[in-house]
C-alpha cells in the first residue's frame, strides 16, 4: 500500500466492494432478476430492461482515449459532482479531516465536505491579482488534518486559469500528505490546456473532467476522474454499481465518434469567437464596470447596478447567474456564452 491509499479512510481501505451480478453479455441473462422483454417505449441499442455494465470499463477506455490515458487511470462518474463526493467520502472522516477550497469557486467542494462532516478551510483567491492563487496562504493552511485540496482551473465563476507552475509545485509539496484535486471542467475553452500529462509524475494529482460543457452532454451526466490507478481502484469500491446508465453510455459513445467530435471542436471555436466578441461589446456598455478575462465558456461581468442588469436580462427572456452574495465578487453576474442571436439579445437588453 502506498501513501495515497494509506491516508484514505481506514474503513474504505478495508471495504469489500459490493458483489454485483456477473457481466457476460454474450450469455442469456437469467441471473440478475431483469425482465426479459423491453419496455414498449425503449429505443436504446442494448435495451433498458437489462442492467448496464456494473463498472463500465469500455466507457473508461473510451474516455481514456479521449484524454490520452489508459482505461485503468479513468473512473467514469455521474458528472464531476459524483467524483467530488466520492473523493470526500473516501479520504475524509467525520470530524477528523479537512479540505481546502479557494473561494470564490464551485460550491460543491464545500457542500460535499460538510455532508461528510469534514472541516472546510477557505483560502480566498486574490482579487487584486486576477483571482490568482494565494500560494503562501495555502501553504500555511496545510495542517495535518488536510486530506484534499480542491482547485478549479479555469475557475468557476471567475473564469481564470490557475498558474500551472504553482499548481505543480503544490502537487509536489502534497506528496505523502494529501491529494490535490484540479477540476478541469472548462479546460477545453482554455489556451493553457490540461494537466493530464503530469499525472504520472505527480501521484498526489487528481483531475476532474466532464462531457457536460464542451461536448454538450450536460443532461447525460457523464464525467471522468483521472488519477493514478491506485486512486481509481479504491474509488471503484465506493462508487455504486450501475451508476452510469445505459442511455448515458450510448450517448457518450455516439458523441465521441469522429464526426460528432469534430463538430464539438468547431463549436468550441465558435464559443471562443463569441466570448471575445461579447467581452468587447459588454465592456463598451455604460452599465458595465468590468469584464474579467475568461478561459471558460462564460464571462464574469461587474455592473454599476447588477440588480437592474439582472432585471433587464430577465425581461428579455434571459437567465444569468447572480453572484452578488459571494465574497469578493462585488456586483457581478456570470454570463454563459450563448448563440450569436442570444448574445445579441443580451447586449440589446443591457444597452
């Protein structure tokens, strides 16, 4: 056992995984208490009357091919949220361990920690430096109870990518102590690129990816946790069998075929072009006080009167995210990049 699993919860280390029904698709299935007929509404390929693969290794292999990793380095999950929950449940004991978050950031890191009973240590990003990591403060917060450090890069809701050298230096410092979880949900929209090539050299590093954003599969709920095989194997004991549905598996394989994948790359390029156009146009509006640079598929925009801007958008039939209650974000709204027509309607509503 390496240090990676030795710092996981003892109960998880000792856990015997649930023994699901055998998986031999070529045989007639009379062992899993399924109905032998399809529902009349079923239009799936394999049939929804049958359970999907308990732990979809074929899906992990396909996601590994997408991200440049062998399948044993990949755990397919129900979006990034499930991966966050699995990590917290597996490495944090109630009342004994802490996680570090860097607000303003994605709220599920703190929620999952609190559900598990773990302490949450907040090390705020530095607004004066474009919401950069406060590396010194983060180091100072690394007490013996810390098991997980969550970073989001590009960060939600600020849109900026974290300094690559600082993240890798932190990964090296955490070896033997804690896992560094970098959420790369928006990395396809960033020029900085993924840290996937660094996984082999940094055992403490865990990456979260998703098909929700760049591949347009938010409703399918499919994410991927990328880490050294020891991490993946431990989490595979914890994740529910049959977690990823047959419809999701089929949707992912269809979406990652060559033609749809090429179309996704075209659409990413379209989002980047619209992001640039929208940022320039918003910055020129009198109602806008600041447009923050973004490496994601959204813009964080500060307004002289965010409440009025929110109301104008709503009157135009547009929902944007209100972040005025978040510390250090001031009068900010987060605006997802839409189609050209939707973005034009947004600009007209705010003009």
